[in-house]
């Protein structure tokens, strides 16, 4: 039997506990790692041990006690060390083979910084640190589109100097390896977006595509990769274009995330490629503005849990 997926609680004042309970009620099975006091009132839960099967019935909880209550919409820095400890424990479980994958509910970076001196930009970088991996790749995936931004949370003005040939090549290689290992694609088709409008239009709108992006793509194609580009980003994401590739590697954050959030806002999944274990996350934040109101949509979390199981199965976990 495959090892269970561990779902971390995220910031307990956000919608994480609520959507976990809703996902369980819709038939998803996982081990929820957090403080059961933070679950919505009336949720039926039972405590389980590390490595136990989730089973049916009440929500399966791996108990992690927190120091404080978690009023909806009011993140408390006092809980920050416990939020970090939950992530660290989830990694230990998957490294020990007691979990097949990790799915992470959203965290609040400011609360973690204020309460625990959290020095990482987010989950992805912290998980890479815990795994001892220098470079990972963020992929957003839905049934109709997979995208990878080569540069992520940096100002748009910093993108041209940050998008180097070495960075783009490493991003492409990690992406390809992840699609082979975790998604079962023998020869994934990769489309690379240009940096400039119309992919530079022959140098009239920028020379990055001519000077180094096209030669890099040509070299990787000569190695045997199914890769093409740089392509004009404004014509890459309509239905006919998407049918021609398995992943779009984009130059910067919004170039990648706007199309996937337009196509499938509720069903997108954040996947970390390049880790020695499977990690997925819903493609949304803590949503403090609606926490505790019972209206949070669990669709993205459900998609993330299902994708985690599929990726773990592809790895034989």
C-alpha cells in the first residue's frame, strides 16, 4: 500500500483548516498535520500516529500542539514557530518513508518572519533548504496547462539581468527531469517564451532572444530535447497553441501565472520540481479576508492532493 500524503496546516488563522475539512468531506484522504483546536467548529476528527493510514470516518489528524488559539483572519506571530515545526516534521516524515508526499496549505510570510525570524521567501525555498537542494523550480499545473516561471518573486525591472543563460538552462533541465520522473512523460515537449514583446521581433524590440535565448534552445534541441522557442508569449496560450507542448517555460512571474489563472483559477496546483520528495500546494494564499466564514473553495487543494498522489505513485512512493 502506498504511503499517505501529509497535509500541513499552514497558517491556522487562514483558510487552510477549513479547506482541509472540506476536502476530507469530499472524499480526499490524507493525514492532516496541525492542532485540532484550529479546525472549524463541529469537525469530527481522530488522532492517528505517524505512518498510519488515513482510513475513513473522522478526519485523520497528526497532532501538533500550537501555543495559541487561531482566530480566523488574525495571524498570531506566537504560532509562527509551530507553523515552521509542522513543515519540518512533514519533511522528516516523507524522508523516513512514513509519507509518500507533502501537500502544504498556505503560510503567511510576515507572521513567520515576525514570530520565528523566518528568513526564506516562502515554502519553496524553505523546503529546498530542508532537503539540502540548491535549486528547485516552481511549476503551476492544471489539466489544460503547465507553466514554469524562470524568475519568480522579483521586480519586473530586475528580470532582464536576472534571466541569464545559466538560469534558464537550469530551469529547463530541472523542469524536463521533473516531468519525466513525476508525470511519466517520456519526452516532454517544452515551449520557451521570449522575454520581449513578439519575442524581440528580430531584434527590433530587444536582443535577448537573438543573442542567447535562441542559441540556447537550439543547443538543447541538438541534445535531443523536444524544445522550441523563444516564442512570442502573446500567442502561446490559446487552445491550439497549448496542444503543442507539455509545459511553457516563461521569463517571469506574470507571464506564466496570468494565463494559468485565467484558464483555471480554482484548479491550479503549485508543484515544486527538483526536490527529493513530492510537494504540491494549492495555488492561492491564506485568504484571511474570508477565513472562518465557511465560504472558502477547496477545489485547488483537492487538485493539489490528487496531483501529489499521482506524482508519488509515479515515483513508486
